[in-house]
């Protein structure tokens, strides 16, 4: 989803509606829980074969690779 697609989707909701992020809690029952979105930021991601999805790059980590961060995909992050 792009920022413009997100904006378009959000226009149909009440401006005062609370926003939360849903995720699998990881328990035995695979409970889906929700947490408040408290921060919007940008970051860089790269695909992880181990997780089979994108992972957030820690820009402060020195030991990962010598690759330039500009070669990674920049994304909007809701936390």
C-alpha cells in the first residue's frame, strides 16, 4: 500500500476514530491483539529469507553489512 492509497482509504472514516495496529500475539491460540498507533516514522527495509517478509534495518548497527542504506527500500512505518 502506498501513502496515497492509505490516504484514500482513510477518507471514508470518521476523523475522530482511533487507529490501532493488529498483530498475532504469538500465543497457542494465535490471538489477534491490537495496540495503539503512537508514532509514524520512515525507515528502511530489506527482504529476509528467514522471516519470508521485510525486516526493518537498524541504521545504527555496524556489524550487518557494508552496504549503503540508500540501496534499501524506504517505507512509512506505523508504530
